[in-house]
C-alpha cells in the first residue's frame, strides 16, 4: 500500500496509512522505512533516518515508542550505530520515553565496538530517566568492562546489580567467568564459579564448558578434574560436546592418559566421538610425543570413521616439522591431497614450516606454487616461512624476490616477516640491503621490535663478517634502540659480550643496571648464567672476570649469578685453586654463594685432589645456612673415598640420610669405589650383593671398581664371573669396563685374553680409546709380538687417535 502511494506521490495518504499501522501495532520492517524515506524525497536508504525524521514530522508522520524502537533496532542491525544514537536523541526530544529494550539494543551495538564509555553512559542515562536496568543490561556492561580489562568496575556493576535486587543469572556469571579467564585470573574465575554453585543460579552446560576450556588453556590439570567432577555430579556429562570439552582440556594440560580414559568412557556410554573429539586426543598424544597412539587413532578413523579431515593431517604435519622430519611432513601433505582433501593455507603453512627448518627450498617453492595454483592466497605466515627457508638455504636474493612478491600481492608484511628478511640478508652477507629494509619500515607503517634491533645488532657483531670499526655502528644502534624500546634479554645477550670484549666496561655496567631495574626483566639464575657463558665465550675468562668483579664491587647485583659460570670455566681448566681465590674476592664485595656455586667449586677441588679445601667449603656452606643437596654429599663422599677415610665417608652418608636425602646409585657407586681404593674389597663386594638383593640397579660405574679390585688382587676367575653377572643384569659394558678387563689380563700376562677382549669390544661396536690401544700394544710387545703391536699402533694413527709417550 505504502509503495503504491509513494509511486503516485500521495504523501498525505502515506501519513494516514503509517499512523494506522502504528495504532494497530503493525510491525514495520526495513522496507517500510525505505519506502517512506523515498516518498519524502530522501535518498540514501535507512542510513538517512536522522535526516528523514524532521521531514516525516512535517508531513504528519510522528513515530511512537514502538516504531522508534524498531527503527533503532534496524539501524543497529545494519551497522549504523552512530545513526541509531541520533534517532535515540530525536526520540527523547520528542518526549517519548525509551524503555529497557531501547537501551539494550544500543548497549549491545556499542559493546560489540568495545566502546566502554558509551555503554556506561547508556547505563547512567537509563537510570537517570527512571528506566530500571535488567539483568541483560548489567550483563552487557560487565562483558564490555571485562573485555577492556576494567575488572574492578565490572565487579562494581555486579555489586550494584545485586544491591538493586537484580539477581545475576547464569549468563551473567558465565560472562564474568569467561572474561576473568581471558585475563589470566583463573583463581578469581573459579571463585565466581563456586559462588555460582552455592547460589540459586546453578552453572549450565555452557558455563562448565567455558571453564573447562579455560582451565585447559591455563595448564591446570587439577582444576580440569575438579570442574569435570562437578559437571558429572550435575548431570552435564551426557553428550559428545561435554566429553570432547574435557578431553581437549586434559590434553591441553598434558594429562593424555586421563583424556584417553574419558574418551573410552564416552564410547562405553554409547556416545559416538565426533571428528573434533578424535582430533583433540590425537593432538594431545602428539604433544606428549606418543606418536604410536596418535597413529593408532588415525588408522581407526580411516577404517571406522569419522574420516580424518585437513586439520587431522595438519596435526601430523606439525609434529613431523617440530621433530625435524621434513620429508615425513611432506609425505603426509601428499597423502592428504591424494585422499581428496584440498590443502588450505593452514596446511600449506604447516608443511612450509618443516621445510623451512631443514632448508629444503626446492620443495618449499613447489608447495608455494601449488597453493597459488589452487587459489589459496598466501598469508603473512606463508611468506615468512618462505623467507626463512631461503635463509636456511643461504639464498638471500630469492628471499628478496619473495618479499617483493608479498608486497605486490597486497599482503602487508608484519614485523616478523621483516625481521626474517633482515636476518636472511645479513646471513647472506648483504648487510647494506638489510639496513635498506630497516629504513623502509616507516613507509610500511611497521614499528621495529626488540627482535628487529637484536637482529641488526647480531649482524653488526657477527664474527668474521664485520670489521672492528663497525662496532661503533652497533653501539649507536643500541643507543637509538634505547630511546624507543627497552632492551630485552636477547639484546643483552647480543650486545654485552661485545662491550666486554672491547673493554667498554662502563657501558656494559650501565646496560646491565638498566636491565635489572626494568619490571619485566628476567632475573632468574639460568638466564644470567646463559648470558655470562656467552660473555666468557666471546670476551674470554680474564675480561669476563673483570666485568663480574665490577658488577659485584659496584653493588649492582650481589648474587652469584655472574660468578658461578666463571667458577665452572676455571674448574674445567683445572684451575680450582684460582677459582677458590676468586670466590674469596667476591665474598669481600658482599656476594653470597648459593648451592650451584659451592657444588661447582667443590667438584673442581675434588677432581684436583684438594680434598681439605673442598671439605672446609662443605663445612662453611652448612655454617652459613646454605644447605647441601644430594649432589654436594656425593662430592664429599667421593673426596673421602679418594683419601681412603672410610669411617668418615660412612658418617657423611648417615648425615645425608638424616637430612632427608636417599642414597642413589651415584652414592653407592662412590662408596663402593672408596672401599675398593681403601683395600676393603670384600666389604665392597658384600655391599654390592646386599644392594642387588634389595632391587638396586647397578651401572658400569658400580662394576668398574669391583672388577678393577678383583683383577689387581689376582682373582681373575671371580672377575670373569662378576663380568658375566653384569651382562646377565642387562648392564651393557662401556669402554672403561673393557679397559679395566684388558689391564687386568695384561697384568696377569694373558696376552691372548687381552686380544680376544679387544676384538670382542670392537665387535660390540664399542670404540676403543687411546688407553685401550696402549694396554693392547704393551701386552703384545711384552709377549714379543712386536709386528702385531706395530700393526695396532698404525691402526690407532689411522683412526685419528693421538699416541702418548707410553705408546711411543
């Protein structure tokens, strides 16, 4: 009717029909408004509503509350939120009171835009106009505030809601739980959940599945089982969605056996697992490196259904890629295609990742070309993987071509793609081109990250690829970086070794001090140990020691983080006494040693037979409250065994037990070795037999001292019996064991036995070392078999072993 009147330009009649529609509450639609606007001579369709309203009013078409609400709804649904607000203002100016529905529609619209200010204004406007918000209105506000990270305000809205007598419903609680989980506040989310359980509003299936999913993401297996048990108690474990949710959550936290049990329970109850159920469990098995179980499930799907989809194959492609098996990843990709599954960009990226790791550029280019031929548009990840593949294959020019192709095809590069290209260019010896890319970042609207600067710094400082005078360029880059970004741990590892090597101690100290003061800095022991290892490797022990001394003497860091790696390096060079003196110096600066430093130093001293100093350090650490651990006790037991102080050694073992440490195979092996060295062979053998009767699993280090003691005591038959027993227990002999046997038979003058043992050693693919050859050659020469001795001497030279004075 309206359309007919519009066609004949009968605006007055249109007004009468429109008025009748409103009185009889005939629902208007988008077409109704479009026809009226067109009849008024207003173009632009529904979006022109704010302009059309005054014209309609002049023509006698006044909107009532119902029609205004309808128009606002249609505008919001069409994405015209701004125009909807203008219509709302016109509605209030006309003296028509908006209702809860009006505000709810607008709040949803601006909530989707995450316009927190507008949503809160609408809530305030509602209250000021005497419109009482309902549970839906409050829930919208809580969701929007939560998404914006404004949790205190979200809780304030919840309290306000309760104070006004508006009880939160299941949706409100579920929304609150979801936003808390998304913000990493799982503990608070669980509190809300248990509060919900205690209220009249019980969790529903959506609440449970939401929380299960988030508990899985957070890696909390205990919470997953708590929620699942509560879900079972409430009877929500009766369908495939619920079971799949818990299988997925358990796999996320690494509890794959429990996930498998739940999966089997689902099947026992007659609930058929869906494709997503299988994919979740396969993913869990692959993450846990249980490939056989994952493959078993995959084969079951192929036979019994549901048929694997592209994502199922991608799981295996990813597994192979991360395991470094690029050819198997490629085979799986081809299998997927042969099964009629057209690869998407995710599958393509997965196989390209594996090929990039191995640098198989030819295969990667073929996959890349196939994807484009199939109409699959490469994304940022696709191009980045191709650039990385070029880097691995040392093809910098190809990487530049791919980057250009990326730009030409309208795929805007991100900072990861740029960082990969810069790294590729530097590795390809194209430093100038790398800098050109860096200077183009502004044009590409890309902000450099720590990774960008670290790549450039690493390129400038790469050994053998830059001259010394370019270190200043690296330093200038570092200074510029600090103006725009806080250096991260990777920056520290890149620039500090060069600072120390170049004797820029002041700059090095300032850099480490700035880093330590940052709130996000990694202050853990392992990070600083790795950093110091890198400094020692590049700058040497001497300069690294000066750097560490300056840190301690200036009070920047009074822990032993930088000292411990120095102790280890000095002890490896058999300079334990020098390490001990260095420790004394650091103590004078106020540095306190922790267990790792004590253990490293004690080990070095014991290895160099300075047992008195080692034991004094052992006493010192106990006196200063640094409790020895199992490793410390084993070191001291070794020291006392070497010095043949057996009674004291056994007392230390007793103290070890009193401190709550159980004797391990290392402990018992050390004691057996000490007993043998102290000429207490029978006691050592008795201890061995007692341990075996208690279920002890011996190692080559258990048998070595016993065999050595028996052979040196002339008990050849007993030694051979013990060796046979060793093999029966499944303890595979190593080179050291064979050397002990070879030497025992050499001492006994059994040259033929020496030769037979040596050949047996070779047959078992145990590579003889210089000591093995020395014993064999000495035995042959002593027996007058000089030609055989010379033959083995030439053999050891051919194998690249360095003869010592004994061989010569």
